[in-house]
C-alpha cells in the first residue's frame, strides 16, 4: 500500500468541505495507533506511505483560508499502542 498517493484524496476532502461552507477540519493524528505524520512515536500507517498526511492537509487547508484541528482520542482504537504497551 506504500504506492498510494494521498495528495488527490486530501484535495478532494478539502474541496468538498469548502463546497459545504466548512472552514475547519479536525483529524486524529493517529489511525489505529499508527502515525499519519512524520514522527518517531509510533510506526507510520501503511496507507499513507511516505507522505506526511497532516502536513498535506495543513498546506491544502491554509491555502484556502481554512483551519486544521489536530486531535488525539487517546487509547481509543489504538491498535499499535495497545499491542505494544498492554499495561
């Protein structure tokens, strides 16, 4: 799955939000406990390949005057962290 290019998806999501008059998007920076950004806390989610999905979203949103809220739902659906750190 590392050959996927998330840039067209990011543009589609941002364009769709803009067409609905949404000015702020919120994203969890982990997907199942795997990072969607470049970092060292958890392994990268295989679906985003080598891309930094948060950076792509941030750039696309700010280019249109929109905002990005980055959130974390903690241990919710954090498969990697639950398996790696069971306690």
